[in-house]
């Protein structure tokens, strides 16, 4: 083992020891500059250690924000259209929702009008929920639903999977969603998710359609990436250079 490899492993072991001993109380790991200065190495060597830890699933990195400790017990897949309840069904723990809002309301948001979510009275279903796993808030959902397709939304559906309710009770044929994913800070959502305002969240803008091309859902979901990681299978498309 040469000196560079030794230093890279030394940094990796240092971070793993800190994780095991719960040194990172807020989940944030030292910056690349801080680690480079501490171990008297280049940032490239630090980056190699962080990349290895990320590949091992021990940490996650938010661009321009830094590296954070990952809770390995939770996940979301991005290779299928699933609800929060369906995502965590295979995990050992209980889920529930705190319903902050569920009502039909007048709306003039142009994007909702163009998607056909409003009825003749200009109303749309507006649902805001906090999703919990083992009593810990994991996600904040703020979504709008098609009033032409949905007459009512019972509490039993709100506490579980709305997708299952749409399919099994309303017999709607769910097909696909368009998703735009980026990162943001918790800020005003910090209180709901029990994190600091500077905690990074993964934000997904989701527009969901039925097989007849009707739009049923438009909204944002905000996930705590310290407890909810995202797994995706990527397939290579042939014929591209």
C-alpha cells in the first residue's frame, strides 16, 4: 500500500469511527477543506475517501452543501411509481400520516388549470401530509388532486396509500408520473420534519397520469435525505455516442 492509499483509508476510517461513535450530532461531516487540512492531504484524496463512503452507503453528498451521514434503514426506489407507504412496506417499522390539510378549494394556479385538475367550479383537492416511519417524520407532501376524478378522500386513504385508494376503491388506472428532482434546505418545513432550517431535503415535483392520459396529481414531496435514500436502476440506451 502506497502513502496515498494509506491516507485515503485513514480518512475513511476516521469518518466511519466518528459515525459509529455518533460524533456528527447534526449528521454533517467536516468539509473537504477541513479534512484536507486535518490530514495534510489534497482535496482529491479527501474526495476519494468520501466517494468510497458514498458507494458503501455510509454517507450521501449534497452538491454545494457537503457530506452527511446516511440512515441505512430507509429508502425510496425510482424505477417504479410507488407511494410512500409502498416504499417502506418492506422495512421493519410502522408508518402513519399527520393530515395538515385535505379540502376542495378554489384555485387559479395556471399549471393546475392547464393539467385539467379543476372542476367546473374551479375547485381542486389540496392535500398536505407529514409522513412518519417509526414515529419519525420522514416526508412532507403538498399535492393537488383531480376533482373531476375524485369525489371524496376519506381519512383511511390519507393515513395509508392514496394510490392504492385510487386503484382499489375508485378503480382508476394509474400509469406513470413525470418527476423533477432537486435539493433544497428545510427552511420553513424544518419544524414539521424536526430538523434544523439548514438541513438539506430532496424535493420531488411529481405530475401523475392515468392510462387515458388524464392528470390525477400534481405536487411536491420533500424528503429527509438523512433517513430516506433513493435507489434507481439506470439502463444504457444503445446507439448513442
